[in-house]
C-alpha cells in the first residue's frame, strides 16, 4: 500500500496565516497572530510529484510461465512493474487482407525459389514470435496495472474517509470556536 496521507503532504495551513493547523495552532485561537514556522504559507503550494516516481507497495506474483513467455530468451526477465509501453506500441494495428496466393508452376521452382521460400518462412516465424511476445508482455502488464488500480481505488476510499473525518472535526471546532 502507498504511504499514508500524513507522510505525503505538509500540514494544513489556516487561511491567511502562516502557521500550520495543528494542536498549537488550534489552541492559540483565531485572533492571535502567528509566526511562520518554516513550513508552507497560504500562498505556497507543494511541489508536484512525478507519477512515474510513485511506487505503490503491493504483492504481484505473476505466473512464472507467463513471465517466461513475456521474456526474450537470453535477456533480462520481463518486469511488468517497471516496463512502460510507448503510445505507438499500444496503438491498435490495422487488419490487413492477405494477398492472394499465386501458384508457381513446378518447372519454375528452382534453387532460388526455395531459398526465398525458406527466408520468407523464417521471417514470418520471427514476426509471429515477436507479435506473440509483445501480446504476452501487454497482458502481464495489464494484469499488474489492474491489481495496482484496485489497490489505489481502495486507498482513495480510505483517504476520502480520512478527509471526511477531518472535515467533521474542523466543522465541530468551527461550531464551538467560530469560523477560522
């Protein structure tokens, strides 16, 4: 699971003041001036977070057979946590009609013909293998992303519940002590 909200964000700041909304800030009351405590002021914003650097802690154990089918033999094992596909790789490919087969008469099937047939068959095999590898990688990555997405949705629910709780605490405080 990702880090708790309290570890990721700075303390909330009272509008128009430089002190964080913590126990000391609540106890001082709204009328007293506050000194900036070296944290965010009401005009500062937190620095943006690069989504690629955020790592969601979760267990994802794909089937070893799927990983083997998604890896190029002799190379590093495919890691669905780290691999990113480009937009071009994920674009749907157009379906092309196959060309009609042209029958070559037996008398024209010489050594050059068979050499070309062999090369073409090998190229077709390499192409099919590469396509199958890419499809396997995409399916393993999709499974990882679906699991990560479900985990993040659960975290969003928890963070929204926490936010709702803090809003309720704040509204009770404002009802008792006046608006901030």
